[in-house]
């Protein structure tokens, strides 16, 4: 227990927070029916979690270095558990969205401290073993999320996708306090609270603006006001980071073309690969009448392709520049989304398979190399910061991707259907509209919107892939030693993760 107990404690928390990124995808139609949620509400059920995780990840990591990593991790698990209980007890969409955001805050505290805790406990061969187990657990959580969500939704009900977190959280807290030693970062560092606040404000404003555009239009006054707020917050963040003694992110890193290219790829990666999945799940269940389990099984095509390519690539592509693995992976993701953009009103679930396989293959090719490419583009003294930036950009890209794809889908549907009809489709199809529209009309409208969202996601992936191919010239990840034990593990982090 003393040797591998810390690994078990960390893996429990990691499994929960990564599972909750995807487990809710197949439960969205049931949530909509139970809570009377609109399509915009469902966007925020997914985005509230991802946005809080992205906005606070860098800040939580800095705070943990000062306050104690084990302490921040335990607080994060407790907060995550309390928020999960609130999610399961939600009586309306607003309560569920708020609780999901609170979950994301707890997840940020957990995620930011997971690898530093492992790095402080294990060294040498034990560290390699711990990272291998942690990576396997991470990959399993991401892969089984939709299937587990389907089983729970069709079984005891969608609320249990949140209730199952409670016993796991209790075990994680008990084990962490019992076997994980406390650790801290370099003495004398200060927490960049101003940078954390301004970055969170930027991320929240730009995401809210994108969601609002779906219902009010891109040029509506309120939408423009939110985007203007995002610009102001981003400007504030840049000023704070330039003047701060201990910034969250050294902006000078972006003067390196390779680093900028990797960050562009990281921002596009999660959003392009996974931003459409929530709406695909709604299409499978609401339009095609699939159960939650069958809808979850459909996504296994992507998970299996990702696993096979990542495993094979680790052997066959050793030493190949991340310029080609990350850039090529993004191009494959783009190709997969373009394939899924060919649906029509008569398409069945099998029409998704070629696109899902291509997206999965691109994910398996690109994901392992993104963090390593970021580390290779900077000096070893900035390795921890570069790895944290990659994680943050990926989660922010996921949040923006969900918002953008939902807005594009809704806008396209409104060319055919009234606004209220587009919202009703999320929860009940033709029945929700009292027979106002035929099932074929609704299916055609939703499919057209889904096609448009897939086209946008594909275009984003292709543009990002071209940028990576043009800017990332580093031949392979650097192997220089680093002083921060957490930084040494970051090159392994994303090999098994998806969102």
C-alpha cells in the first residue's frame, strides 16, 4: 500500500474527472426530457464543466505549488463530489449547469495536481511504471465514458452518472490523506491571482458569446458585448502576464514559431475532434430513436481507432517529428469531420462509421505528440509551464468547440424551422412539437445543422494542421532533464487522453 497507494489515489481522481468529460454526452436527450432543457442548456451542461476546467487549470497548478499539492487535490475531490451530488439532484437546467461548473472547478484542482503528485512520489523505473498505469487509466476513462453513460442512463437513470462519483470520491480522499505525502513547488513563488481572474474572464466571455450567437445572432448587441468583454479581459491578461514576477504563462514563449504552432494545434484539437459529438448523440437518440446504450456503442468506433493508432504509432513512428504526427493527425480529424458532413434525412447510424474511424485515427496520431512538441519548443526551465499551457489550450478548445458547433447547428436549423422548434428537438423530436412538423422535416433540419457543424469542425482541424506543418520544425521532443518533477511527466500526459 505504501509503494503503490499514492498511484491508486491519483488514478481514482483522474478516472473520475476524465470520465465526466464524456459520460454526459449520451445522457443529454434524457436530461432534456426530464428537466425541460433547451439545446442551449445542453450546450452549457457540457461547456460549464470544460470551461471551468480550462479557465482555472493554470491558476490551480500555481496555487497548489504554494499551498500544497495534496491539500489542493483533496479540496478538489471534495468539491467535485459535492457538485456531483448537486448534479444528480438537479431540478432544472439552471441548477444542473451551475453544478457542472462547480464540478469543473474541482476537476481543475484535481487535474492540476495529479502529475506533480506522482512526480514527487516516484522516481526512476517506478515513475515509468506509475505513468504507464496512469496513462492506461486515463485512456480507459475517456474511452468508456459514452458507453458507461449509456448503461447508467438506460439503467437506473441519467442522475446516476453523477451519483456514482460519490463513493469513488470518498475512497479517493481517504486514500490520498493516508498514503500521499504533501509536496510544494519552488519556494518564494507567488500565485498569479490577477492572471487567473483575467484568463477566466476571457474564457467565459468568449464561450458565452459563441453560445449566445446561436440564439441571438453574431451581430446582435448582446453577443457583440460579450465578445468585446472577452477582448478586454484578454488584453488585461496580457498586461498582467508581462508585468508579473511569477506569471502563469510567459508570453515570450509565443515568439517561438514552433510553440505558437503547437498551441494552435492544441486549441483546435479537442474542439475539432469532439465538439460535434454531443449533437451527434442527440441526433442518434432523438432523430434515429436509438437507446442511450446503442448511441454510446456507436462512439466506440472512434475510441478503438484512436487506441490502435496510438499503440501502433508508439512503435512505428518513434523519432518522427511532431510536425508530422500532430499536423497529420489534425488533417485526419478534418477528413473525418468532412466525411460526417455528408449525412441527409435518410442516413442511418452506419453513415458515421468512416468519419468516426478517421477522427479516431487522427486523435491517436496527434494526441501523444502535442505535449512533447510543446516541451521540445522551449527550454527545460519552462517545461512545466509549456505542459500546463497545452492542457489549458486543449480544454479551452473543447469548450469553445462545443459552443461554436452548437451555434452553427442552431443557426442552420433556423433557416428551416422556428427558433423554438430547434430547441425542442433536443429533448423529444416531433412529439415535443405537438405534431407541428413531420418527423422527416425535423430530421432533415437537424441533419443539415449537424452537417454544417461538422464542416466547420473539419475546416478548423485542417487550418490548424497546416499551421502545425508550417511552424513546428523541431525534429523530436527534447530529452533534457528538468528540475520540476511534474514537468518530467507532462510528455506522457496526453497519450491516453481524448477532451
